[in-house]
C-alpha cells in the first residue's frame, strides 16, 4: 500500500523503529542508518521485530564524509525519522533546516520526550516518565495499591503510531504541493491523547480515578478475577444485558438490580470473586464458551504467542534472520489488499551499506576509501 515511499530511519530506541516497522509492513522502503558505536549499545538493533523488512547501513554521521552520504541518500527519500533530543540533529548539521535545503519536499519526523520547544524539551526520559508527566500513571495506580509499572510501553508505541499517521499525511501533502514539513511528535502528548474516556468521565462529574472509574476498577462487572488455579479472567460485562447474562449463568440473579450501585460494589465484587474461585481456568473458559457474557480467559503471554487466531490475522509472523532461521516477530495487524505478508527478513547490521552507496553514485574505490576512513561499515 505504501510501495514507492522511502524512509531514512536515524532513530535508535523503540519509538522511531516501531514507527518505521509499521510503515515497512505497509510496503514502504525503510533504510536504517546506524552509528559505528551501536554494535555495543542497547538499541533497537537488539529487537528483531523492529528491524525486519528494512535495509541497514552503518554510517558515521559525525564525519563530514558521512553527512555527504546522508544528503545523497536524502535524494532517494520521502521522509526522515529521528528520535534524538532537540538540537542533536542541528549539531550534526542534518536537521530539518539542512535537509529541506537539499530536498524541499522532505518530511522530517522528530519523536521526542516533550517536543522540540518549551521548558521540558531538553529532558530525557523513558516510557514511565511520559506516563508520569501526562497523568496516565496516576490513572493506572489506585491510591491504596502498591505502584505497578505496565510491561508494555504505551507512550513509546503511541508516539510511534502518531508519528506514522502524521508522516503519511505530510507525505501526501508534499506530493500535492512539493512542500516538506517538520513533524514535532511528543510522546508525553501522544499518550495523554489516549485518555479520552478518563477526560469524558471527569467532565461529566463521574469517577475517573484508578480504582474508581467505571472502566478502571470502580464496577464489579468490569474487572479481573482469579480462578481456583490462580489464573485470570477478564470480565467486561459493562452493559446491562451482558451483566444479566453473567449473573444468570452464575445463578447470581440477585445481583442484577445493583450493577451500577456504588455502595453495593464491594458486595458484588466479593460474590463474584467467591464464585470464580470455585473452578479452574480451563473450566471457566469452557463454561463461558456457551454464554454471551463478555468473559475471557486471560492468556499468558507465551500462550498468546501461539494463539492460532493472532497468527492467522497477522499480529504474529515469522521472519527469516541472516542465518536463514525463522524468528517469531510482531507485525502490524492491518487489512491488506492481497494476501497477508510474512514477517520478511532481518538483515545483518550494515548488510546493505555497499548496495546503498552504489545506488547513490559512489564508486568501488570511493566506497573502499569511506570504509578505510571508518565513515561506513559493511557486512559482506
């Protein structure tokens, strides 16, 4: 669907590579530019899901010759993605201002903690910092509970998705007008934008805090319950007819009139906890297969990775690494116009360096010189 779109990916940690992974899944050509020092750094190079289906070259952007290579590559590209602190690209001489002089139609997406300007622009951070700053962490942890940190990076991935959407829109604009654009993506902003339900509840005067929100632990009909063998069930009987079905199936019809009664919630929760604890996980999964009550067995992560439906629909795929071995990877589960693609290949670090240099006009002698001067590195 994005065939013909070429992206230079300068990013290092999860957000940028996740963004370009999504775009690569949709057919874009992604050229990953990695620094010579990255072989020993903890970066996206360690995550096969983020590197599959991309071309990889090693280039020293701190050198004059390396910047010249970058600007030649820019002529191939429709967009650039980077995830460094504001000012880093300018110090290297390859920021949007420099790029747009070389290619006026270039789209340049910068994914940062708190945006390109303002009092927090210089601050670094990780997912938990963006959750904290945006108020989302507060919505996740009830006041009387021990603090917990989600194992999935919501701010990083929401920033990546917003960058991908914005980039596609900006490229479309550039195709019509010839005008490039600098996209300023803040991960603190993007994760806050997910809290539509919480804001609406607050505006209506309804409970919205962790442990009190209608969908955040405040109602017994919407939550997680333990089974006899310690597994979890996800119960989403939020609508009246689902709760009626749930109570009828469990022979707890006396609870039906009190579904939304605040004072009754502890009693409702205690009764549901008691009943769910009477059977094992497998028994409940089998039981609710015949009852339309919005109750789902919580798969353990390793079970989800083997789930036939997730495999069939494309969230899980198989990619081939440089040694020819299959690696399970995550994919973008979006509708495709033809047969859903496999996970593609995972190139070695620097595998396409020589090929890309030749594509932008460097001779074999010039490539040897760049390699000898440690401007580039290649895997042969």
